[in-house]
C-alpha cells in the first residue's frame, strides 16, 4: 500500500465521518469515565493486595 492509497483511504474515512450529536458525545464520555474508574479501582486493588502481602512477609 503506497502513500497515495493511504491518503485516499484517509479521505474516504473523513468523508464518511460526522460530528457526533450531544447524546452520542455524552454516552462516549460516560463510557470513557467508567472505564477509567474501573481501571483505577483495579489498580488500587492490586496495590492493596501487594502491600498486604509485602506487609505480612516483611
């Protein structure tokens, strides 16, 4: 795939894309924030378990 084909492909995608309306934007933001919160909680649980395990051993 050459450069000209890549540029044509990008052009096609840009022609098909559109600006999301407010409901779609709100839904996307909710999903992103829920994902960030889930990752944060998961990381916190891992950190808590690791600190408990190291606290017992040390």
